[in-house]
């Protein structure tokens, strides 16, 4: 699927506007349900989650949400731990080189974690 994904939190009144805008766009919305907007509230959400876990059922949206979270964790580590937040060089080639060294260091770090 080539559609981009939007993550949005269900923050009350803005949820309907976000859902409407995302439905009209060619993007796939990922919106967490908010207890205020679900009949039965937190109990209904918890019961639904228990039922899905017992049945071994995972929604496609939940899998996609977790995949997006993994990608965001990688981007966060690149920015926080491997120099991607503050790039102090100018020029496309130098910035690209700087970021690729960070990606290389991140890959080596992940391999070292896997081995040890």
C-alpha cells in the first residue's frame, strides 16, 4: 500500500475534524479511540481488548500502529543518540554523509545488541 499514514490522538472535539479530513484525503488515518466518544467508556474499550487478546485477533490498524511506532523509535534514536538533531555542516552531500554515518553507527549498535 502506498498511502501515507497519519497518527493523531483522539483529543475530544478535534477528533471528528481530524477523522473527516483524513477520510477525505488519500491517506489512511490512525486514530486512537477516546473513552469519552465510545459508548460504555473505558470498560467497553478494555472488554474489547480482552476479547481480541483471547481470540488471538489483531486489527490491521493495530499492527500498522505498532510498525509506525517502531519506525519512529528508530528516527528518535537517530536524532537523540547519533547526531541527527543538530547538523552543523552545509551542503547536501555533507549533510547526507553526516546522517549516513549516524545510520551506520545505529545499525552497528543494533547488531551489537543482537549479538550480546
